[in-house]
C-alpha cells in the first residue's frame, strides 16, 4: 500500500491510532477525501465506523474503503445519501479462504484435531477410535459460488469431490462454468455429504441455516462455514450435532468473535474451530492492501472503482468531486 501511495506524491497518507477518538483528529478528518477502515467490526471501536456520525465530521469525504470483503463497519446507506462511494476488496483473500475451507473439510473427515488432542492428553486408545473418511467420491454442496466458492470448487475437484451449488445471484450457465452442478437449496441439503457456506451476510441470508435447514441436511453430513457469523444459527447447529444428525462441523466465523471459551460448540470433539482466520495470510493481506490503494487512487482520480458497492451514489459523488477538488 505504501508503495502505491509513494508513486503519488499528491496523496498524503495519514494513519489514525485506533485507540484514539475521532475528535482527537478533527482537522485530519475534516480535510480527508478518502477513508480506509477495517472490516472487522469486533476489533474496531464503533466510533471509527463509517456511519452518519463520522460522516458529519468529514465534509470533504469522497470515498470509503474496507480492508476486506466485509463492510459491517460501514453504513452504506448513509454513505450513499452523502454522495460517498463505498468499496470493498472482495476476492483478494479468495484463495486463502478456499484453502482454509478444504483444510476444515480434511480436518473433520480425517479427525485431525481429535487425534492431536488425544495424543497430547495421553491415555490409551485405539487408532480405530479415530476412524476417518475420505473426501473422494463425496458430494460437496456450495451455498454461494462467487469469488471464494469457485476456488473451493476448483480445489474440491482435485480431491475427487462431486460439486453441486446453489447461488440465487447467478444463472445456471455461470454456475456450470465455475465447476459445479446448479441445484436448488432443498436438493443441495438433501444430497450433500458436506455443505459449505460461501454466501454474503445480508438481510435475506441471516439465519439462513436454522433448525429447519440443518434438519433437511443429509444424516451424517458435515457443515462447514468460512462465510460470516449470523448466516447459521449457532444454537441450531449445536442441537443438530448433539442429536447426532450431523457428524461434524468446521467453523471459522461466529456471532461474537472470538467466541466465549465456554461456547458449547467449542466443547465438541467433532467440531474444528478457528477464529475468523481463513483469510488471514501474508498473501491475502498483501492483495488487500494493494487492491485498496489502487481503488482509492482510481476513485480520487475520478474513475469508477472495480468493487464499488453503491453505484447509485455515483451522480452525487461526481458532483461533489468536481466541487470539492475543483476539477
């Protein structure tokens, strides 16, 4: 990121300490034309969210960029009303998240975490107590086949998995092109040995996987999510695992991150848990920083950024751009 900005001496980059408060940097915010904010809402104080309160102190702000595909720290509607463009870095961590997804599938199927824990604790047990399963020949159902889902499909085929997918945002031909057989959600739930979530967190996907959805899954199936917390009900998943209806789960995202240590899912040996780290790799972070800088520079040059979340704000942005920058 610094290198991209170094090539543009007309753009000044200022980093604001997250432990401070916006009012401590009133002059900087008042002059700012662009604002970069973390995507991690549980790690970012709400006072730094790009919402109506912050916008009231940034009269010259033209664009907001997040440091990932998520944008929970941005009030997109408020930005749109203010004529401020919002962009994310969707796809920058796709390969990293896809690899993590396959890691969870392998870990649960081969019972890697269980074996590791038993060996560390000591005691007598048989290898047959940790009998696993192969991925080859199983059916993988992807709920969402966008930037990440298509990468998962690519990796899954290398393991000999049959890949099916449901994505209401894409037509059947596109799903085919991305390496999966298009199916309805009920068919996916009934036929998949492994269900993996890769859909965005939005109003129509909140609690998409509730008790009814888990009950509709194939008995003995695995549930994997590297999507976002809130798309699945943690209570319903716990019940489905406790009843034995589901054989296991791999979870990277939570309602509260990190989850409390006494969370019931963390007590289950057939649950492999990670702390929203699927996309936390050196490569992904480098991509995110580079893409963010390139998008912000393009926007400040009056160009449409490739990952614009609120294109409806463009007319008002264009008018403000000309007025604020005198161009």
